[in-house]
C-alpha cells in the first residue's frame, strides 16, 4: 500500500510504502476512497499544541514513525477478518475514527471518543492518507448510503465535532438564544445542526465578513463582528439580556473571552476549537453568574449515527469540497496552514 507519512515532526509528509495489512479477527481492511485534510493534522505534524504563555502540549506520544495521519476516512470494504461480521466486500462506509480501548469504563458506557487508551485512526494508529486502512471492528463502519463520498469522511470530524457541541448547548437554550463564535468548517456544521435541532434564535460571530454572510445564508438569525467594540452590547440587547449558550468553535484566548462574556446567568460557555491560548477569570464569577464552562471533544459512536440520520434527512448542506490526489497531501497541509483553503480538501488515494 502507498501512504503519505510523517517521517519527522515539523517536516513535510513523504511517500512511503508498506505491505497491505491482512485483517485478522474482527478487523476490516478498507480501500480508502476519500480522506479529508483536517486542521488538527497540523498540530500532529508540529508535534504540539500551543497552550499560551509560551507553553506547549507535546502530542508526539509514542507514535511510531513513519506514521500516517488522516482521520476523515471513507472507503469500500476490501477484505474481512474471519470474525468480522455484518459488512460485505465492496460496501461503502465512513470509518468512525475516535476508537477507544473497548474495555474501560468510558468505552463501556459508550464514550469511546474520551478513552484514555485510544486507538484513533490517523492519530494514534495509522490512518487514511493511504490507499488502505485497517479498522479494528465492523461496528466502527457507518453506513453512508445517500451521502456524497467526499463529505462522508469530514462528517466524522467536523460534522461530529459540530454535532457533539450543539447537543451540549441545547439544554441551556431554555436560558436564552445560542451564540456560535467562529464560522470555519466546524462552526458551519454546528450552525446547521443547531438550525435542525432548535427553533431558538441563533447568533453567529465571526471576524470575516464573507463568513458572516455565509452564516445568514445558512439560517443564522443575526450576525456580529467580534472586532466591533459594540458587538458584546449588541448581543446582550438582541438576546434580551444574554445568550443561553455560547459555543466557541475557534478556541483561542480572544475568542473565548468574547464568547463567554454575553452568556446569561445559568447559561453555558462551551469550548470546541483548539486554536490555543490561556484564560483566567475571578473564581467568584462562576457562582455569581451560575456559569457552566465546558469543553466538547468530537462525539460518541451513538452520536455519529444520530448525526448521519440528520444528514441523510437533508438537514445539512455539504461544505465546499476540493478533491486532490494522495501525492498532494503534504501540499494540502501547507495550504491549510497558510489559510488558503475554503471548505475542505479531500484526498482521493
Ligand atoms: Zn479532522
Ligand atoms: Zn477505553
């Protein structure tokens, strides 16, 4: 099999070759047809996350090099282990990549995406920037019949991330409207899921005028420019005293300060993005505002199935996608880093 692999942190990916794995036990070998290029791959390529104040979170782990990234995978079944049941050769699936150990309490209650001994495709085990990928069990293969193959992979990342965050926000919308901060790919998915799941007003804040316009086209009630000094007051006014939940899809110190400020008493500020930075607030403000601050990280396998049902019901407009061959994976990461990509680049190995 051919792969585009990391051979050294901070360096471009390289073409590597390896024997195509033979699936054992419950494993399934997918022929990768599509794999989305994701912003989180940039942090993995660097080997760290920026924590602000000059601090870094090392994410090199014990990853053996060469290592193949790519967690937004769609493909067809090419071979099955003897105990892999319920899927057949030639069938088309998206791979749920946020796979856990399967044995711990988190995995047993269905939260595999939070497992502390993860086997995440393209993050802790080899992923989809390759002609083939090994999936440990058919239960991680999700039926994507009726969904365009080039958006099926990204749905497992930006779709799930947006869906998981909006689901956490829903109970707080009894307090007030929803505020979405940052309308990149994930924010755009979040906005659409929110539109499908609530009748409450949805406000969107983004620095970019084009993105604010896109938000209105996707059903945002009102849009705001965080660079506008009056934006916070305008959100307070439009929401009648504060929003019920603010979802920060950027996840920087600046975006979070902006996002939590207009949350009403009893509401929640939910951080999704991993841009980086640090944040402090006076501790008494938490009880005085009855403020919930929480993080949201992708979503569970059960939520993946719920999300796909919404997509199949036509509730989500596909994000703009550009397909590129496997050899252009590294260039695509560079383009993403340089902010040159609108929508999603999807590799077609
Ligand atoms: Zn991703
Ligand atoms: Zn586990």
